C-alpha cells in the first residue's frame, strides 16, 4: 500500500464507497460474540459459499441493541435493509433460505427495518 | 424488481397485552380474503422502536406508521393504504427516535477491521482538512466552540486540557487514550474501540497536532481482548496508509501510537494512576497539581482523554463546533453514550443528546421495565455515582444536574432498578466494589471504605442500631473530603444517595429487621402457607439442610433455626405455598 | 512571590510553596502524618486538608501550592471533624499497643491522637495481624503498626535508590514489604535504616540488641568495653532535651562508665587510624600507580553493601581499609588486650553507632574476626543507647564529664569530622597532603567538601598535582558519580575523579539511620556543626599528629599498610550483583 496523502485520501474514499451489491453484516463485538455471533458468522459464510450466493458477509461492531444479539443486518437489492436479532443457527439458515433466496422477511426476529427515505 | 412483495406490513403489539400473533393472523386472513397474499407480506417483528403505543403497524414502501391500531382498523388499512396508497390519517404516527448517534454513528455499520470502511464514511477527512488548513490554535478554538467536556466522568472541558498542554514548552508531549473502563455495567469505550477504532485513532492524531505531541498511548485494560486486537490492527493499517508515523498524509506532522495494557486495577482509570502504570510503577494516584497536562507521563505535558471524548473529536472538526454545540442542553453540549442495563427491556448501548430526561431514556428508548415491574430508581455514574429515585426521573441529564441529585454523569453506566432491588444491598454492592478496588494509598478511602462496608453489612444482617447510620455518614463525609483521588472522594456517593432518598428503607432494616425487596437474606424468613400447600413434599426433598420436616398426613414445617435461607424450597414449590418475608 | 491569606493572616511566599509550608511561616502547624520535610508530598494520610474560603472542596496542604489571592482556612469545625474521623479510622486499624511499642513517647500518630484528644475510637477495631520481619537482624519490620504513609517506600526507592521496600496488595490489604513478598534479609536492603528514621510509627525500628548488652554488662566473666562513633556525641542530646547539635562527648564517656563498661574508647581514634591507612592507600595509588583509581571510601557499611550489590564492577576501587569501629574492635582484642594483660576471649566489645548497618557489618566476613574473636560483639544505635541510659537511672543532664581510656580513646579533629558528609575526604586529604609533601597544608579546612549538597565535586592541589574528588551522600546521588567513572573507564578517557567519598545516609553519619528520630536537613547541619566546632577547638587537627596513633604504629602496627595492618585493618569486597541485565 502506498501511503496516502492529503490529495489521495479522497480518491481512496470514493473508491471505497463504490462497493455495491448484496451484503450481510454480523455484529461481532464482545456482546455479539458472547451471544453466539461467531457461529452465526461461520454458518452464513459456509452457506453463502456452498450455495454460491453473490453476497458479501462482513463483520461490524456493536449497534447498541445488545439485548437482541447476535444481530445480523441484511441488504438485498430491492428489499428493505433489515436488522435481525436473536439470531441462532436456525435463524441464520432461515435468513439464507427465506430472506436471501426467497426474498421474504422472517417473522419474530426483526429488530429494525431501515428505509431509505430519499 | 427483485423484491418478493410489492408491500411489506410490519406489525407488533407494543402494549402489555401481547396480542401480536392474534393480530397477525387476523391481518393475514383479511389480506387473503382480499387476494393480496402475493403482493403484501405481513411480518411480525420483534421490535418496532416504539413502546406502549398499542398495536403498531408499519408499511413499506412509504414508511407509514400507525399506532393504536385495533382489529377494527384492519379493513381500513387494507382498503386505503395497501390498495390505494392513501394513509389512514387518524392512525398516523410520526416515528422519532430519541437517540442521536454521533459517536456511535459508524458503530455497527462499518467493518472495524477494514480501514477502507472508515475512510468511505468520511474517516480521516477531519484530519486531512486540519492538516491542510488549521493551526493548532484553530483546532482548540473549534473544540471550545463545541463545548465538548470529558466523557470519562470528570466533565472537564476538553479544549482547556489541550490548551494547557499546548502552552507548555517541552521536547516531548504525549496523548493518552484512557480506555481503562471499569465501572460495573459500563462498556461504552469497549464498544467504540471494537466497533469504530479508527475514530479514536483519528481523534488522538488530531489531539497530538493540537498540543504538539508526537507520541500517544492507548491504555486499555487487558481484559478487553477483542478491543486490543482491533486497536492493534487499526494502528497497523493506519501506519500502512500513512495516517500514523512520519509525515502524516504527506504533511510535516508526525505522530505514532502504542498500546499499553492495564492489569485490571480500577484505580488505573484515574489519570495520575494511569500514568504511573504506563511508567511501570504501582498504579497509585498522585496529588494534583501538577496536572498531567503540565507534568504528566515521564514528567512531560500529557493530555489524557477518554475513548468517547476522542472519538467525538473528528466529528466536531468535520461538522463544526457550532453544529455540535447546537445539540444538547444549555449546560451540556452534544451527545452522550450510555450503557443502559438493569431491569429495562432493551438493555444496550444508547447515544442521546444531553438534556434528555432519564424517564425518556428508560421508557422511550429502553422500552420500559422488564416484566412490567415498577421502576424504583436509576443508578448513574457507576460506583462513583448515586441512585436517582423515580420521582426525579424527569430531570434533564447533564453534568451539573446529576451532581445536584447526589450522583454523577460518570462514564455512562446507567442501571435501572425496580422494586425487587434493595437500596441497602445496592449501596453495599457498589461500596464493596470500591473497597476491593481501592489502591490502599490513603487512609480515608482504605480504612474508611472498609469500615463503611462493615456498617452496611451490619444493617443488611439486621444487627445495626440507628446510631450506626450516623457513624456511616460520618465516615462517608470524611472519605469525601479527605480522600486523595476521585475513587475515595466519590465511593460514598452510592451510600449517601440511597440514604438521602431511601432512608426509610435503611430504617426498616434496622428497626423492623425487614428488607422490603427481600434481598437481604439474613432478614428473610421462610415458612409454609398451609392453605396453599398440597403436601407434595418436594420442598422437604430439596432442602439441603433438612430444615423441613413433616409428612403427607400432618403437613410440612420449616425449622427456622435450621433454615439457611437458600430459597431452594421457594423455587421448587409449584403451588406458591412457600412464604418468604 | 505569591500573596495570599492563611486564616486571615496576610502572607507572601515564594511561588511553588505548599500551603503546609506557607502556613508554618505564619506559625500555623497543619497536622500531617505522611509529609516529611526530606520527601516529596505523597498525600497519603488525608489529615493535612484545608479549604479555600467559599469553596467546598478540601485541598491537601502538603501538595497544593499556595496560589495568588487564595484565602485558606486551616482549622474549622468541618476540617477538624474530618481530621478527627480520619485519625480514628487509622486508630481503628492500628494495634494501639503504645506501651509495648518501640516508638512509645516518640510516635507521630500517638502525638496526633493526643493532640486531638482522642479518648475513644467510634469505629470497630480491625487488627491487621501481619507477621513481623526481623530476618535482617538490623531492622525490624512490624507491618501491623504501619499506617501506610509511604515514607519508607519513598526513602528506599527514591532517596536511597535501593528498592527493597514496596507496597504489596491493594485496598485494605495493602502493606509494606520487600517486593515479591520475600523477607528483608533476602531483599536488596542495604540496612541503612533510613526507613526506620523516617517512619512516623513503630512499624520500622532498629533491631533491638540492648538485652544482649545488659546481659554482658551483668556478667562478671565479661570484660565489657565500648566505643562511640563521632556522630553519636552530637545527636544523643536530642533524647535528653539538649539543643540541636550539642556535643556531649564527656557526658557520654561518663554515662558509659556508669553503665558498667570497664573501658571507654572513641571511634574517632580509629578514624584517625583509618585516615592513616586510607591516605597511604591513596598516595600509593595516586602517586605510585599501585592499584586503580579512583579510590572510593569504604567506611560506610550500607554503602559497601550497596556497591557490592549494584556496582559490582567498581569493587576494586574500594579502599581496603576497614571501617573505624572495626579497626578499633580488632585493636581492643589484640593490642589493648596485650598491653593490659586481659584475656581477649573475655573482652566484650560494644559499638555505639548512628547506624543500623553496623549491626550487619560486624558479621559481614571472616575478616571481621581478625582478632580471633568477633572484633565487635554488638553494635548498638544511638537510639538504643539513649534508652539504656534512661533505663539505668543515670541523670544524663547533670553528669560531670569524663575522659576516655588511653590509648584507643584520644583523637584529633580529623577523626571526629568523620561523622559528617565530606569528613572522611577532608581528614584523608589533610594527611595525604602530608604524606606527599612532608608538610601540612597551609589551610586546614577544605570548605568545598562540606555541606549538604547531594554531590560535591572539587579539585585539590597537592604539590602541583590536581586531585579531583567527589563526595556523595544519600545513595540516590551515587549513580551520577559512578556513571561518570564507568563511562570514563569504558571510553578510556580521563577519569573524572581520583578520590570519591560516599556515605549512604543523607548528611553522612550525623543523619544515620540509627540516630534519634526527626532528622531534617536543619538538624543534620546542626549536628555536623557540632563536629566541625570540635575540630576547630582541637589542638590537633591532623590524624598523623595524633600521638597515640604514632604510639600504636610504633608499638604494634609498624607503619600504614604494613603486613600486620593489612592482616588486622584491611578487608576484601565481593561483587554480589542482584540483577542480571
């Protein structure tokens, strides 16, 4: 990596912002990991690979809703951005099956739905 | 269009009736009747961000929210909104979150281990602009305008610390990030370091530029393994990208960071003890003045800021001090992160504008009380803070207000208590923490704390007299006045504030030998309510000390002299026949 | 200058003066248990609190500098109540067995409790029950009596740079102990006893050997003889109400005779003898190139121990001459015994020293038994002797003066100034000058070597030869001097010094660890003055002019550095490094 300068920082920013496509983020801070986010992350990664899904699985920090950890946020193009909570192995699989493949939201696990109001 | 449905209906019963499922079935059924099942998905959600508003329905797209919905409204919603995209005006509700995420904005959004995620969210923009355009004085002035005060608990204006350190001429100055978070139930710093570590690093670089320091230390407690790992990665990446080290972003400014691990002594969060610890000495506080900004680490001017404070700095520079100052209340600017825990439904990390009331925090953000119990008090400020009783929950949260109530803002621990919490027990818990964590240097804290705990134990055991409260208060006052550091000066706060607001409860323990919250084991007695007892003998079979005797003909009795009050019988009885008082 | 008010009294002090010191200037004593004039304020006890008029925060006067315009209140209801509570808290965790305590009648805590009229302690008594440590046979640690003021730790770590004592554990369990919880004899302790001299209570005291001496004195088969060190005569008076620095040599001789000693010698005689040997050694190394330079004095046993442990590479620079009291010890059991036809086996030699390390020195190697017997049987401190005199009913104040016994009791001014820092150097230079030139120096006094500056460096001209010398006292000052020497040796550059005197205790032996309590720089100067005055008053001020020294050489030792004197008066040193790099 070439060191950034005042001039090249903005280019790096634009390039980094250009990430598109579907993604899943798993809350992998201490609160999430303690609640089992590590397993959830592994399952999601395995399944995505197994099924050859075009989706990025990423880690993120604590979103604050520690009572509902593990949290999994899902973005599939054309669908609202959804935060699932209390995600265990079964729910993780259901997210892949129903949400990502079936384009259906899951019952009883949604903690937030983020809508682009613009 | 890849979306499975044209419309999504999110619903939840936010009241206490818990009819989400019934309502869902009803809604589903009626949609089916209207033949909408392929266009509309009805979803039961676990949380809809609103509490005590009856049944809430949210419709996407359009993001229409209805509150107080009943079965009678279903048809109207289907006909008007789902079929014709018209809102049902009488049900409309404007959702407004009382949270305001400034410091936590990227926490939970970005991948903390990927510097590009941070850069994509305007990371290091503040640094870039500063290096290009601002003098160190400008930076300090911007902070002054922002009104930012230390988020670690002290509330000292951040710009002043920086200014003092800037004014001193020295061949070396240091920036220290205090991440020795230790209050029970508080984990704001950990979350920021784990979720958005680059913001802290950027804040430190800016601080270094403002005061003329070229070296910084992140002092993290060793138990925060993940935070340490992430900060290590962060420093590595920042170095790789030219954001740490020589000639940052190609400028003349150089600054580098190292991590120092704390061995877990609570007192090392006190800045002078922290410095001693970094220097490799016993973590003892030393007298101030000289303040660290004048004479700190290895005798050099040193700025010590808390994690949250430092993470706030880049946003302030990016959006302007005036913007930050426009948030919050008259006395306190900006937002504050709290770790909301205890008997509240949604325990977690919240960020709110200063000046919000405790009641709003507990009920509008926290979702209200767990199990529908009555709220008794909120504890703020950890072991240095105090309890704030229910009738004062409408006080706007800021440094001075909380202090007036006998508590403190502290680093952001906020523990909600209900009627099952005994105030003597709470005071005992916090004091015990301080007694264990006292460094032992100064007599009022070392011996005073120990003696205070002795009196509290006596009270909770029902062995105290009323004059013991006087002695307890006497030591509290001496410790407050004569202790060297914040730990000893504030450790009496939990005792004093519970005495102030719940003196009656202390007196009940002393006079009536009663603990109304049934927490103080020594004051409890167990016996069997014969009218409810079905003589199943499960209590007798489970009693670990054979204190229960009897048979299925005669019934059962608890021998109070043998009973060790473990509560086993109470827990196993299926008929609520064990009476605990 | 800072202008302010204390208790309404206008005051002007130098900037940086603590409130505590400023108050003293207007005759206000603010009580404290931890602040010692020799040491930086640690602010451990919490008793010296004061407040600023109008403010509600208490300041610790020991460590808070007086600021311009401050209006300080040192005594009022609230302050006294807080102090009284803190004192009672300390007493609640103190054995309070004053009658059996080494510091009975001389304890700062006892005095404070008396001044505050503490008649009862409101809080329950909690004993510490920690084991004593007498392992070093020189210094007794009684951690039960420790109030954790931290003076000993500061003395050991900063003033003496030994790092034997430290705090262990934390909170209520905090205690002083050698680091690693080993006992004192296994620790780096060099037995200087400065910890005991600074301890406000009976937690650290000399290892009391008066019972052995009483036993010997009452034993008809023992021929008890005694010697007193130079520094003892100018300090013992403090125990009997004499003014500071009063020289009580004659009364001491008389008191010792009354105690039952059959012969009373003076270590100052042996100091003259040491000068002869050491000056000869210096001349041999300096003028004749036999042996390495610089020559370093070795009469201080704590220093010897320190050097062997911390600077083993410098061992060959030590003067091989034994310390004066060891020389006198061996002569008493050889020369004196022969001259007076006494069986040396029956001679019981007691040294009265200002020093705790001498208790250790008398057994430090086989060479301390050069007479075939223990050259010294017991070494007592000044404090122990004062107790013996009081116990024996001797009216010290009104005793007529007495004379010492010949031959080992007559001394010159050069011998008696051994007790002050720079004294050994000055005495040796006087004789070295004579040895090199054959004439006495024009001026007797070498003013540059006197005084309390930590390191004194100067040059002396003897017959065109520039002799560069350094004098260090207080072990913290050794590092500077020895590092310079090590550097010059390593880099093969010109030596910074030819002759170095080191005394472990600040001020030299007058400030010894076995001297009466309460030494401050003012007192050290007064004691040294007592010695320099005797030097001035003495007819003979050069060791080589002492007729009895000449007599001993003529009748017994032949000449300085003779084979016999090597056998009896010289010793070896062994490097015993504690730490590997």
